[in-house]
């Protein structure tokens, strides 16, 4: 069974005539998603050649594995893929394809000029925008790095891996510190190895400190805020005081002018133990470790 977003990949490829180069497809998918702000199937991050969706690329690989598209120096819709989406074209995607005729460098340039944030990690911006000083200047303004150290916290609940990474990038995070005991997730992008690889790909260092985690069996049956508060009171009283060495490691990173984000699952800080870690750092090392919750 396909996710709706995977079906839209097939339908977009069909609307484009059944074949598309990978870079063209990624940029056209990006533009399509920008035109669907309330119902976009994918989020994107700034990457080597501009806007990129790790999730959409993983979905394309799954479609290849199921024989619905082929990887032939680009993506090609197979007969099986056409059978899945049926003979009636998606009118919205067909209209989109007709109105977006640029390909190659011209398409890349169009996305860079319109969406400079997504060009901030591009390896080809200076080449494709040669002579367009205004566009390059807009990218540089968005790219401006934050130099002061900071401590933040963030949960990935409700995020795609791309929207999560954009929060980190827009806040200048240089180290993502995973405080889960068992960094495994059924949601694409958030298990340890995949998250570490994707973070590295966008210039963020990943660190896992399982010593700061809470065992999953202790997190069962948390129905009310009072349940969470009782768990965190016990964690702060019996476990965190033993983690001086690990807390010192985080203090060292911040002291070295890194911008550190503590991460776990829950969106609300008061339902996640990461707020306890942040408060312990502030109590132990002072107000410079007062965390902002993203």
C-alpha cells in the first residue's frame, strides 16, 4: 500500500511525461510543494544543489524497490507504476507541469532566486548565478552564521525530518545532542544512524548521550501532566545527580562556542525529560545555560 505522498510522486512523474532527471524532479517537486502550503506532501532543506527532501528521495528508492519506477540516470515511470495511478491524470499536477517548463541550470537558478534560504548550502550557487550579484547577496544574508554559543532543546513530534532540520539550521545549531536512551523511531529520519547521517549532510554534528535517557518501561502509563511531573521529579532526584561527567561534556561544547540542541521526541518540553537536563545545566553552570525551547 502506498502513502498518499508516494502516489503523488508517481503522478508528478506521469505529468512530466514519465521521465525526469533527478535534479529536475527534486526541484519541480520542491516548487510544487511551495505552491501547496497547507497540503504539501514533503518538506525540504538546503542541501548541496539547493532544496532537497531526504524523505522524498527515500520514497523514490522504495518505489524503485517495488518496481513502480526505474532508476535510469533519472526516474522513469514503469508500466506497473502507471497501472497503480490509473489512466486519469491528476489535473492539478498536469497544470503544474504545463506551467513549469524550465530544466537544468535554469530551473535551479529560478529556485535560488525565489527561495534563497534553500541555496545557503549549495555547492553550485556561484557557478549557476555567476554575474547575478543581487541573488548571491540575498543568499549570503540568509547564510550569515551565528557566532555566539547557545543551548536549545527541541522535540521531533509533529515534524518531518526536513522541517526539524530547518529549525536547527535557522537557529544556527552546530551540535544535535540526542538524549534518548534508545534512539529508535518508526518515523523516517529519526532513528540514530539515519539522523546522524542526515545531520552530517547538512553540517550539524550529531552526538548521542544515552546516559541522560529514561528507560522506556518507566515512560509507560503517562496519562496526565501529574504523571509526567512525578517521573521527572524522580529522574531529577535519583538519576541526574549521577551524570556529572556527561553534563560536563555538554558544558564543554557550549564553552567552545558551539550551539547545542538537546533533543528527544515530545514537542512539549514539560512532557520531555530534556527540560530537566537543561535545568540541571543551568543550576550547575549558570545562566549562560538557560535553554531556549524550539
